[in-house]
């Protein structure tokens, strides 16, 4: 027995004083235990980070989002009439050719030809291939923008899940700290009872085991918090060791009716619109392939210097400029059926893209209905969790009072404690899950990035 306990025995020994002292200590511990459970357990961090701030950071710094925007810019840069062959081609050409003298009865003398000229060519007609190519380039630019937005929305939802996972890990940590505080209070009470002969060894050992289990859960909760913070920082493009004070409250938004969401989804959902653009791209590719069946007419012109000299004499002295022009028509009458095969394959690809677009429509409607029902279910679950935590708190408070008075066993107290902690954890998870499902519905409806697009405008 330590000195502190020896003093207690010497001062309050006899005449039932130890019993009244025990009641006083237990009452004090009960009061301090309630305040410890209700006090905020989350330590303040240097920086407060809301979900909106996290999304802004991700839109600016996330690697995948930056890559997606770069790919969108590449697609937009490709939309140019020069890429479609609608501009003339101008080349500078220079050559020197030497010819040996011939042998035989009729021989040609040794000569050197020097040419330096500017050549220009322009396709007048190629079966409308260049015009359709430019139309396809414009469609590809819009398709690139839609694919980039779809990728950005996917990353944004990853950030949302990581943010709420980090917030949930902090709530789980708070609940674990609360469990440790309660278990330490119970353990201290069991030790005091054992010292004064009010509890047996089994009750003390049970309290020690439960306290150790709660400490282990606390260590795991701290590990989960650190891992969740690192995952969030990676998505935000921040140093992995950065810490935040995350918003522990969730504000739900009013969603439009399902029919309104459905109409908006078919008009604004990035994935569905991209599949429509792919159908148009396949059709344009089929039309471009048909241009191979038509003749190609082009205009060619040249201006430059030509010099013909005997012997090996390269140079451009004593030359006069010359101009030439020609209209050239070429038509592949037979090329081994390459054009026909190309056209047929393009037609099949177009038909396949239409089938995929129809499937995308069905999948979008399925995701909308599943998401809507999941969102409704999550709100109902949250409502039950809110009621459940109130019942768990009342039950624990009453059980604590009875435990202090010695009217319930440690097992009953532990059960009430676990029910309270589990209710705290379940409510936090249900709250974040409902918000995630709400934002996922906005993504399906094409409205997830609307607030940030309005800010940029």
C-alpha cells in the first residue's frame, strides 16, 4: 500500500469514516467523469480546413486534375483548320543533281542542274474529307473538355470521400478518447473499492482488461487519423505531414426531385455527354473514310531559280527566276480494296458507338435511381442514429449512477459504455455517408462543379 493510501486510512479510520470518504471520492470521480466525456476532445490544429477549401485546393493543386486540364488544352489546340488540311502548304526546296556522261553511239554530256524555289500546294477537293476532318476536330475538342470534366469530377469525389474519412477518423478518435476516460474512471473506482473491501479481484481485473482494450482502440484510432490525413494531403497536393482542424459539422443541401435530377443528368452529365460525342466522332470518321472513293484535285505553284550547266558546276549565278503552276487530279481506281475495308470498319465502329451510348443512358438512369434511394436511406439511417445516441446517453448516465451506488455490475456498466461509444461512432459515420451520397447525386446530375464554375466567371 502506498503512502497516499496510508494517510487516507490513518485519517479516516474508525467509526465508518472510510465509508463516507469512499462515497465522497466516488461522487467526485463521477462528476469529473461526466465533464470529461462532454468536453471537446479534439485538439486544435494550426489551420482550419472546410470542405470547400479542400475542394479549391484540389482543383488548383491535384496532379490528376492538372493533367486532365492539360489534356483538355491539347484537345482544344488541335481544333485548327491547318490540322484539317484547309490551309495551303508552302515549302522551300533546293536541290543539286549531277549526271555523268553517257556511253554508246548516242551519249549525253556531263551536266549539273541546280534548283532553288518556293513551292505551294492547296487541295481544292478531296471528297469533302478536309471539311469533315475540321468538323471532327471541333467535336474532338468538345469531347476532350467533357472527358476532362468527368475526370475532374471523379477526383473531386475522391477528395470528398477523403475529407470525410479524415473527419470521421477524428470523430472516431474522440470517441476512443472518451472510452478511455470512462474506463480509467471505472478502473480507479474499482481500485478504490478493492482497497476498501467493496469490490472483489474479478471486478478489478475486468476493469483493467477493458481499460487496456480501450487504450489499444485509441492507438488504432490515432493511426487511422494519421493515415486519413496523409491520404487527404496527397489528393490536395500538400505535404503529407500537414495537419488540419476539419469541420465537424455537416450542412445538408436541398436536392431537387428525382425527375428534375434525371432531366438535368441527360443534359449535363459529363460521362453521358462524352458518349454522345463519341457517337458523333465515329460517324464523322465514317464519312471521312468515304472521301477516299472520290478524286482529289489540288493546285500547285512554284517560283524559283533553275540553272543547267555542263560539267560539275553547282551554283545559282547567271540564273533567271521562273514560275510554274499546275492543276493536278488523282483518283485511286483500285487500291486493293483498302478504301472499302476502311469504310466498312468505320461503319461498324459507328454502330458500336451508338450501342454504347444507349447503354450509357441506361446505366446513368440506374445510377440515378440507386443513388437517390441510397441517399434517402442514408437520411433515414441518420435519423435513427440521432435518436439512438440520445437513448445511449440516457442509458449510460443512468447506469453510471447505479454503478456508483453499487446497484449494477461492471459488466452492465461496460455494456452501457460500449453502446454509447458505438452510437457516437455510428452517428458520425452516418452523417458523413449521407453527405457523400448527396454530393454523388449532384455529380450524376452534372451539378457538382457548378459553384466553382460560377466563381471563376
